C-alpha cells in the first residue's frame, strides 16, 4: 500500500488524495517528531510560568480573560473538544473526514502547534486503522477554522463519540480504538485547541474538487466537440492562431483539446453552404472561451491550495525563537473565496453545455436533426425530458453559485465578529461538482445520439471512440422511446469515473 510521509514542510495535493480517497498509510518523519518534541518543550516551559498565555493557561475565544490553574488545564482541553463537538445534520462523506484529519495532522507536524509527538502518532494510527469520526454537515463558520468538524475528530482521539469502522459500521469510538490497539489520548495544555483550530475541512474539499474538475473540464471539451460535430459546426474557430491573439492559457488549452478531438471528422464545416447560418451560435463557437475561463479560475484556486498545503494554521502558534503568539491565520477567507469562485465557473460551464443540448433537440436550430432526437416524433418524445432534467440541474447550479463567503454571522460574544463561511462554500461546491457531472452526462447522451443520426458522414476517430465506449457502458443509442433514467445514470457513471476522457485519449493522446 502507498505510504505518505508527513514532515514539517506541508504536504501535496497528491498526498491528500492518496490518504482521503486511496487509503494510503501515514508515517511521521523523524524531522516531524523532533519538531513536535521541541515545540512541546516550549509550551511546557510557558505552562509552568505564572503569566497567562492564550491557549496554554487561559480560556478560549470570549473567555480568554480567565487564567486557568494547572490542576484544571487537562479538564479545560477535554472540555473544549466536548463542547465544540456540536455539529448537526447529515454525516459528512468519509473522504472529506479523512482529508480533514490528515490536513490537521500536517499542521500538527509542522512544529508550530506544541502538540506532543504521541498525539500526532495517534492521529496517524486512527487514519491507518480506517477509523473515520462521525462529522456532521453543520457547525463550521470557517473561522476560527472548521471548529465543530475538527472537534468531532478530536473527540474520537479521546475515545469518545461515534466513528465508522473500516467495515462501514458506526460504533462508539472507544470500542474501535480498543479493537485496533490504539490508546485514547489524554490531552494536555494547548492540545485540545491545536486539534480544532484550522481550515482543514474546506482545504481538503478544495483539493478534491480541483482533482474532479480537472477531469470534468476535459470531459466538457469532449462533449462540446461532439455537439459541434452533431450540429455540423465549423472547427475553424478552434485554430491556434485565433487563440494566440487572446492568450488566456485555459482558452488555448480548451481549444486545442476540441481541435484534437475533432481531427479527421467528416461532420465539421458543412454550414458554409447554409445561407441562414454564417456563424455557429455562441454556445458552440465560444466553448473554449467559457471553459478556458474556468480552467484559469482553477489555476488560481490551485495556487491558493498549494499555499495552504504548505501552511501551519493554528492559534496561538509556537515560533522558532520560543515565542507563542496569537494570530489570525485560521481565518478561511483565502480558501473561501476560491471555493465560491469555482462554483461560479462550474455553473457557467454547465449552463453553456445545457444550451448546446437544447439546440440539438430543437428542429429549428439543429440543422436537420429530428425533433428532440426522437425516433418517431409525436409518437416518441425522444430526449425532451432529459433536457428538462439538465435544465433543473443548471438552475440549481446557479443558486449554488451565490457566494457563501460574502456572508458573515458574528459569534463568540462578538469576539469572532467576522467569519469566512468557507466550510459552507466547500459543501456547496461539492454539490456543484456532482451536478456538473450530470449535466455533462446529458450532453454526452444527446450529442452521441445526434452524431449517430447524421448518416453518411463519419465522426472523428476520437469522438467515434467515445461513442463506442459509452455504448459498451450500457448507454443505448437512437431508437424508440424507452425508460431513460437508467441510460442517464449509466452516462453519469461513465463521465464521473473518467472513462469518457480515457476513451478519447486512446486516440488523441493526453488532453491538456
């Protein structure tokens, strides 16, 4: 099994995906263990002094003015975890919780938190055992970090609350720890606070969304190319010299992908002899511009994610010179903004895909295709309601594009008077990515059927490979009306698993 070694300098997106989705094992580097021990020594020295230090010998948030005596500090750390584990609503997905815990471990191992090495090792042990704390949908304001979600994870380390075992069954966390030979941790000064004061949940969801969108944007280039073929559009608008004079990198990449997919097609370029159509509609002609803008948005989001993956987010932090200083690095604004930005790009990509689908189904705009791509229009309704479903998804995506990060609800008796809502931005982006997949699946379903209805003209080798693969996946081609939901579900799985991209790349080579 793949092993990820956690050091002091952060982790990569590939590390997060390997742990969250691939079940990779985790090891702590010798450097990380040494840094943990050194920082812990600083915290213990400060804890022995009579002067109050936030997070070490004081209360938290609006209660930070109270100095806590030594005999109550262990209870204080337990209490902050128990009281902050106040989430509600449906359970969060297993991969999100694993990413959340792994990224918290990343910060702990930076040597800036003052957590003991044995606590970090217990975090790794829980992940390696396949134990997943029960974390709920609601509870984070994205500042001071993802408090409630991380608290539910810390509760599991203490042997309290509920968790899911490797068999998928939810049981008391104490039982699961005992079965795997893991001793619950007894938290000491600062450790409770350090385990729940970070942007790890929203960052984990950002990393996974970027991985999914990288595949989906390639899929969108393919479905756009299929629709262009089916509408007898021209590929001349994809010429590299046209995109070189507006040099947005994403636009150039999308145009290059579409051009590669359409190489060798007999279906493109026929509208030059069609007098009413001088140019293709925007949804066809501007596909690289819209998809390209989304790609460039992803590039910015990836830069933010890389910076966060290299960060140590906690409050207070232990500095190399021995100071323990309060700060505001737990504020989720940098991550929240790009999560919302991505939701806008996703909504627009889905919107342009739906417009192409609608054009394929409209006999007045499809340039010779049957109404709704039906076998016997009137007797058959064809893909009429498939487009309704797609439109409903796009409408939902537009609502999900409303930014969460523009909101703020003061909390903690006005001590935390401006919050990021980054967790909420991440949660809605996950829904948006799911819905974009479904929208592209409907376009694939419609465009592949439309291409097959263009008798006498051969599609490009790459689009033919895509159609052949999707038919083998159980998505049927043209014919009389049938129960459509299973076909659409199979197309969704085909796109979601990356098989559309794989099929095309057997012809084109790697897409950009």
